[in-house]
C-alpha cells in the first residue's frame, strides 16, 4: 500500500501517519516529491489489508500496490531517482559511462586502460578483482591486490571505482576500495548477499540474471531496498536465449520496462550483452536511444592477450570512436555525455 498525502499536508500530518503505522507494527518509507509526499507501507499483508488511513488529516488517498516489489516501484515513487555515487549522478541529465577491463591483471594494464577511458570521457573505472567464472580453471582475479590496484589507478585518473562483490563476507573489504558495488548476473538472486547489501552504506548496481524476468529482477532489488539501501542502479546485460551467435541476447526492451515500472536508474552492458566487440558500438548507441542512463563497457589496451573476455573488449581507439558517437545521440535525447 502507498498513502498519498495531499499537497497541503503538514509535517504534523505526516508524523501522525507514521506513528499510526508504527503502532500496528508496520514500516513507513517516505518519498518526498516536488508537490506531495507518498508514504510506502511495508509489513504484514493481513494488517495492511485491514488498515484504514483515509480519515487521517492530510491523507489524500490510499492505493493498493499489486506487485510484490514496493519500494522500487514507480507507484511508490513517481519521480525518477538520481543515485549519487560519491558525486557522480546516475539517472540525471548526464549519461554515465563505466569502462575498463573485465579483470584486473596488472598495474601496467590497468593504468593504460584507465588513462584511455578517462580521456574518452568515462567517469568510472570498472574491473574485476573477484571473478566468478564458469570453469574453475579460468582466471579468478587478484582479490584484494586487484582492489588496491583499482583504487590506486582510479585515484590517479580522477575516476570512481565499480567492481563486483560475490560474497556477503567481502562487503566491508570491497567497500574500502569501491565507490559502487556491482552484483553480477550469477548473484542476482543470492538473497543473503542482497540482504547484506541492504545494510551497506554505498550504492549497488544490480545486473539482471541470466534467465531472469523483469519481475524477478525488480524483486531482487526490493531485497536491497527493504534493508534500507535504496541507492540501486539496474544493469541490463543480456539474457540467455536459444541464439548462439551472440554470447547473450541484449534485451533493450528492459530499459523501457524498468523506466515504466521503477523510479530507479538503469544502465546497459553491451559487452556482456553481445560477447562480440564489433557489436558493442551499435548496441551502445541503441541503448542510449532507448533511454538508458548510462553504459558499462569493457575496454582493454590489448584484448588479444586479455585473461578474460578479450573477444568483447574494445581497444582504446574503438572506445574513443564510440564515445564520439554517443555524444551525438545523447544530444538528440536531450542529454549530455
């Protein structure tokens, strides 16, 4: 349920609503808009079903939300949310670009990649320190040594850090070095990890699962929001279909769906979405045209010797060409890059 307060509702009116919810064991989540405040009600469905709030002063109406996800829904929060990642706004007028190698391999490799993506216009350095791989024999990452390199090189270039978190026990460790936690596709429904990230103090980028529906994805985000952390960014990275030419099938309709169903921002990963570097540029352009709030792109100074995902990584030269194209499309969409 959401409680819509009238434009003339006072702070005292809102306090009375919160207090009544608290007395019956329910939680209130406020969404303060330009014209009115909306109170999201979370808790026991039976109690909510018998709840009468329309008689309280300042209450305009109550609305039953049929979807299981509440806090991330646009019904609860009609206005777009802009997630602030240490000064970088995701979901605002400016498109945000996160770029870098799939895996942190060495200081030299990371420095070369970071310099290239910074010059191209990216705001984030991406790179994996913990790499969940399909085969146990593939490169698994440099762990904390990789995190230290990410932070060092990002600071040298004035970039923020986004990197994957794979274990709830590593949240504090990764948080020492990262500005944005990334939950990978394989962990989208790792509910213990999501619950723990709900208590974290930093924003979370939640990638869509390999075969997840839009509803399952939104409900996964709800686990994080329900824990108190509503700084969530969705990331469409392709889903598994019967198609074998591409690594995954990049579902750009998900951008429009998430924009309709949720107030949270969404970025697109055309690198994992296609698995082919030749397709990254056209799909990135399409993502911006579809309304995405940003992109996460794999860039490696020497893709032919990359320890992971070289086939889908852009060279610095191709990344610069892409960024030039994106600027033109962003302008058409009324955005900047």
